[in-house]
């Protein structure tokens, strides 16, 4: 299949891409599962509280089992005691979800295919800046009538990275670092021809 190459003056020329990578049917359930798994994998799960065995002290029995009139107790670090452990102490958690590699790639193909169908995928020959200026990046995006976009290049240049990091509605990625969440978070995805070919190699 062929996709149009955009220029500031309009579409000029086409690029040949694989039907298997950019002509896949939209699978909403698979995309949802992939996005949920991707976000879950990004959670740290670092929380911890001390239970009765983790609290320091309480090594000996505080008083005799019988004859004192008090309730029997084996340690002063019981959750019932002041300074004791937490009853149901929180522990570090692993939130990752299993997702097969084939499912992930299939979901990515479904996303980029839908972007192409909705004309949200803007393909350009190249996209770089001569100097690291945010104003220059805004002007260059304005040539394509864009104010926010995900910019995907084969390799992220230093000038492009420095120019974009102060714009919260613009993100820059190389083809290998593109993920499902970054693709669906932006209304438009601007991708160079070289990055498109590299993305095609990854997805097929």
C-alpha cells in the first residue's frame, strides 16, 4: 500500500509500505489490553510497612503466661500494642501483566493502521532543526498546521530533543522507542520516511 508524503505545500509523492503493518483491522479489545498492561508495567509498586516480625525489639515474652491477671502476650511488638507492627502490612508489589510479544506487535499494527486511516499519520521526508530553539520547532510544526504532535524520527537529534522538551504537547521519540500509549495520546503523529521504514521492520 502507499501512503502520502506531506510537505508544507501539501502532499507530494508517496511511500510504499507493507499492508501487513499499516493495513490491519482495528482491534479495540486488544489495544485496550495492551495499553493497560503497558501502564501497569510502569508502576513502581514500592510501598512497605513493618509487620510484627519486622519491628525491632519484642524478643522476649513481656510477662508470665499465667498469674498476672493480664492478657497473655508473647511479644510487645504485637499489632495490639503501642509501637507494634501493622496488622496487614503493605509489601512491595509487582503490577506487571503478561502480554505476549505477538499480541503487543499486533496491537501496535492496529494502532498505526488506524492512525493512517484517520489521516492522523503525517509522513515527511525529514524533520530536524539547525539549532536548539523552541521557537524554531513551533514554526516548523506550524508549516504543517500542527500545534501538538508526536514526532518520530529514526534517531532523535540533540537539537530536536532540546527544542521540544519545554513543550508539553510535543514529544520526540525514535522509531524503536515508540509505544502504544505515546501513539494514542497525540492527535497527530509526524513521522519521517526513515523512521516509518524502521517502524515497519519492527512491526512486520
